C-alpha cells in the first residue's frame, strides 16, 4: 500500500495531476544550476532569450528585491515562510503560510493547535498550566480540519482511489481556493484561460504585491520554467519592473531555490492544463 501511494505521488504534482504521459517526479533532483533549459527538456517549448531564472540569493536577485516597488507582501510572507514537509504538500504549505501571515497576530481568531509541536514525553516538566504550543496553522494538522476535508480528504489527497477507482491526488487550484474560503478568507480564483490576458494577469499580481494584507498564490507547471517536477503551488513574493520578473517563494527550496522568473514565462507556466482546467492563481485576503 505504501509503495502504491508513493508511486502515485511520484507521478503527480503536489498541485494536482500531472499532464498525461508525464513520468517525471514531482520534486525530483533539481538542476545543478538555475538556468534556461534545453529544448529537449521542455518538449515543444523552446527557451527564449532572457527568460533564465535568477536565484533569489544572488547579487542580481538581491538587486531586484532592493529596487522593487512591488514587495510589501514579501516581508510578511518571509516572516511566516516554511518549507513543505513532503513532496505532496505544496498546497497545504502555501495555505498555512498565507493563513499565518494574515492571522498570526490576530488574537481574536481561534487558530489550530498542533500537539506534535512539543514532545509529550516532556510535558510533565512544564510549569502547571503552561501550554508551550503556539496556536498556529500547521501542515501537521491541515487535514485534521473539516474546513479542508469538506473539499478533499487526506486519503484522496494522498492518492487513494475512490469506489470507482478514480484518483484525484494533490490539490487543484480551485480546490485550494475552496479550502481557504472555508477558513473564512476572501478568495478570488483566476484560471489562466485564453480570455484572461497576460497583461491583466501581470497587472493584477503586480498590484497585489504592493498592497498589504492580501496575497497571491500561484499554481504553475515547473517544466515551463525549466525545472524538474510538474505542477506546483507557492506564494508570490515580489515584482521587479526593470526586469519584468516575479519572485516565487518556492515552498520546496530543497534543491530548488526562491527564484525570479520573467512574467511571460510564469504566466505561460500558469496557462497550462491541470486535471480539469488550466492552472492560474488566487488572490487571498481576510475580510474578518
Ligand atoms: Ca498583497
């Protein structure tokens, strides 16, 4: 059983199903260098001049963040950033980052408590009445929450087939939007269909990055960026006008890194087919 689940996860993306015929792993070994891919790695797509990924932790990456006029979101997201705990968890990880960014300082909102964050065998050493666990959204209890499981169970997420044998592993963008809506957030779903122009997408994401208390969650196909893996979900951190590039706060920095990517390349990566519709992005805020 365990081997079956692992096989399923390796064939799909953490952000939804992989394209038909895809056999690449979700979070496989990263390229040794963040650079434009060869045409053969991308299939039909040929690399374009100037669309190389730029690592966040590089002189050019730092310069882009320094001069960016669209980076308000970066600082709060960085404060609440965490890496995904396994290869399937990009959607839940992105969700808890955004939920904590919006609500960590809100004492009026009841937040989950993950008892596994403190070793229970040492609980007896604590002063009476002291609870060492911070109320916080975590990956560990994400699927314990009915606001999540109303949309998708942990078993389905992990690749378990339903009674008809159908599987829907990972989380599609629309499903993630419904989960965040169930948490009481205001979510605007943007599927990157043909009717949604590149300019509209760029402007909407760019303007959000300069606006506090709302965030952009992107769902994209890694292959278009020349990365290994398939569909992926992460928060967006900043936009640099001079290079026309966005900073992806990749929740899987284990071999990948946070990267700046040309807006046209990122939008092309969002304008790709997932299980039932194109990928895209969410605009998320808290009306409470
Ligand atoms: Ca914002």
